[in-house]
C-alpha cells in the first residue's frame, strides 16, 4: 500500500472513531428510578417500556428532583 493511501485510511478511521464516540446519544429512562419508586417505566413515560416523552406524572417527578410528588424526604 502506498504511504499516502495508508495515511488517508488511518485518518478516515480516526475521524470515524471520533464521530462515533462524540455523536449525541438519545436520553434513556433509568431503570433505577423504576426500581427505587416501585413504579413501572410507563408511569413516567408515554412509552410503557420507558424513554421518550414523559407523561404529566413524569414531568412532575422530574420537576420534584426525581422524587415522587407529595412524598416527604426522610
């Protein structure tokens, strides 16, 4: 392989790797919240599997510092 071609291949792989690592990733529901609250993911998210848009309850949960609304801290 020619040195210029090899350099171009290495540069392309490096740029591709950086773009793959730096690419934005979608936010995901945290199963830890479901485990901590005892609620299903669908209680806070429109998608019953979790993730994506939140329900009104999910918005209230987020606005309350990820604590159940109306629940007093211990």
